[in-house]
């Protein structure tokens, strides 16, 4: 297979399609790529921490960073609520267990 210069946008589309389909080999075949190439793109994307690179222009870059930070903060708050709910459920279950099986 010949090596073609592939844009970041193309790689992002392929990785997104892999996430949607759930089968890297199938998506790779569909686009005439090797599965190992797609897997290496995925590893690099995971190392970067994001699939989408930041824009080059300073003002656009700052706006994008602010949006990502806001999204992360919202997600973090949601996860904290979920953990708190689970901790409460565990505490209640422990109390019920201790009432049913006194020592």
C-alpha cells in the first residue's frame, strides 16, 4: 500500500467512525487502510489527550480552551454527584446489612 499524506481532519473522521462502528478493522478496510495504521492513530490521539488539535490562531485557540475547560468542569461535577450517590447507597446498604445480621 502506498503511503499517502493524510490530513488531521481525515484521521479524526476515521477515528470517529471507528468509535461509532466499534470495529477498527472494518472501518480500515472500508477506507482502504491497514488496521495497524488506524490503531497507531488512535494511540497517538490518546497520548495527546484529545482527537481534535487546537486551532493555531490565538483568539480561536483561547476560546476553544475555555469551551473545553467548561465542558470538563461540568463533566467533573456530574461525576462527583454520581460518586456521592454511590457512596450514599453503599452506606445505606451497609446499615441494612448490619441490621439484618447483628454481630
